[in-house]
C-alpha cells in the first residue's frame, strides 16, 4: 500500500516550499529588533510629552512609532508568512 506522503513528488514539493528564501535573515531580524526598540523609545517619549501637556507633539510621536512598527513588521513579513504556512 503506497503512502502518498512518502512519494518523491510530494517530498520534492515539500522541500521547495520550505526553502530558506522565505525565512528572514539575521540582518532582517536584527534590524526589526532595533526598529522595535526605537518604537518603544518613541512611545515612552510620547507618554512623557503627553504628561507635560503637549498633546499634538505626543500624537506625532505616536504616529511615528506606529510607522516604525509597521516598517519592522514589513521587514520580516516573509518570515511571518513562512511560519504561518506551517
């Protein structure tokens, strides 16, 4: 009785779908970690600025932090897709 998951066609298909091209490199992960650290500092600065009373500048800091987080997620988006595919 042949097992379909052990055939050469499915084995080669699973190898090609698990290629390292979909996974983020060390530079991408390190870069996104630094961007997330920058976003944390921006959010903390926005909190301090909001407590000081300047709501407009605090809002600008929050918007910049959201943009930085979006950039970090985009940087490792390929790796996230590879993990979600299983």
